[in-house]
C-alpha cells in the first residue's frame, strides 16, 4: 500500500480583511459622517498595511493601497477634517 503525503497549504490573506474594512469605512466617510469613519479607516488601514507588508501579501497590499486612496479622498471631501489638519499645522508652526 502506498501512503500519500498530506501537504497543508496555508492561505496568506494577511492584511486583506483589515484593508476591506478600511475601504468600507472610508467610503462611509466620503458619503456620510467623515469625522467618525475616516479616522477609523485610517486605523484599520495602518494595521492592514503593516500586516500585508510583513507577510508579503500582494493582494493585501493592493487592497490597503485602495484603502489609503479612499482615506485621502475622505479627508479631502471633509471640511471638518481639513480644518483639523490646518489647526494642528498652525499649532506646530507657532510653537518655538
């Protein structure tokens, strides 16, 4: 009788789930309350990008790149977030 070798293949989807969640949150931020959803999308995109890069997952990196593009679009379309960024920039500039 011939024994068959069992080979286990682990799917490498590191960072993909966090990237998809970041994309969904960023789209919610673009079309609804961006002050809430865009910062959450940034947090998920950071974790997803780090996980995808550390595990060298190409699809995870691609999804997180899309998430970062959507996050930037969410920031650009939000007057409150632009004002917050300008306020922080002014405070940094004024401090000696």
